[in-house]
C-alpha cells in the first residue's frame, strides 16, 4: 500500500509539470472506491493551479474546486505525453494541455473525488479526521505526547491510526519505533516525554529519508515517471524477520498486530 513517502514522491514527480494546465478531457473507467461526485465533462476547461498532499491524499487544486486522489492499496499515477488507449487497470484519465494524468489501480481501492472546496462536506469526510502532518513543522512534542497519554493501545497501532500524526504506515512505523528504541507493543500512555521526543524525531527522520530515496517499492510502486523507490533496501527491521539486527546482531522478530506484520529487535527496542 502506498504510504506518505510514496504519495509525496508521486506528487513531486509531476506537480510542477501539470501546474497551469487546462483540462481537455476526462475519462472514467470501471468504478473506483468512491464516485467522482460530478459529471466528468464538468471538469473540462478548468485550470490546474497546484498539487498538494494531505496525509495519503493528493489534492489537485483547480480554479473551481479540487480533485482528491487516493491510490488505495495498489494504485499508481503516470503523467506523460503518451495518450495511448487505456489498459485493463487504467480507471481514470485526466487529459490536460500539459500531458495525461492516468490512474492505474488493479484492485480499484483508490479513488478520485471532486469537491467544491476543502471545507465542503465531500472533502471534510475524507480529510477531517486526519492528524498533524509530520514533515511541515507542525508536528510538535507537546501535542504528540499529550495525545499519547490519552491512548492505552499499543504504540504501533496508535501510529497507524493516523489521528495523532498522519502518514506513518506499516513500514515506517516499524522503522521509526526501532530508531526510537521502543517496542511496538508498548502502550502509548506509558511512553515518557523523553521517549516521545525520540519517537517524534525518528518519525520525521524516517519519512524524510524515505522521500529522498523515492519511497519503498515492495511490489509495484513507482512514481508518475515510472521510477521505483529504494528506501526498503536500508530498512533496519521491516521484512527482516530471522535476520540479524544491523546494530546489535540479535535476530529480528515478526509478530502480528491488527492483522499487520510488525518487525522489531528485542534487544534494541525496550517495552
């Protein structure tokens, strides 16, 4: 599943090129997770102002309203001058004067939704529950630690929930908890302020490095230019069960948390 770094890498790969373009045609293929919310032809003629990100959503601001894109579990975007006929899993085309933005999504859990504004019901339904962004300077210790003290569930599950901080998905939660030396099963409300600060800084560090590495390509992720990511090659614990810890040599363990695989070092990470 594309996580925050993959979505940000995708944004960076086409945002500058599509800015200022006029929409010339819209094609909607098989139904995605949610309906578009307007007639496709109503978007023709509108101008793309910019592309932003909120959590795992890409926000394409138009001169009237905006489009919210979600890549779901297997989606990817391509932006190019190639206007060849859509293939089986190409389910949405936004054709513009600068190129064609195409959503490919084999499992169809992704979506493209039109909203009149970011304050409208359509946008608030998707974005209103999201926590603070970790990479824009708004992720402060006081708020983070206070939020942890209110939650009695395992810290990894709190991070995945996204109500305190957005975008810390399965891969990056495991990696950040390793860097902070915190066992993923530790109850969030038992994490001290100093340990919370270590975790906050680790989250920022892991996500920022993942963006620089182009994200993580575990199966088929690539950005809007078709380039894969390489962060997974330097992972300390994720998907390394049975292998030695890169720091202490202890065998990395794998457990299940909320139907997701969790990886940790029993020596480096304390309860």
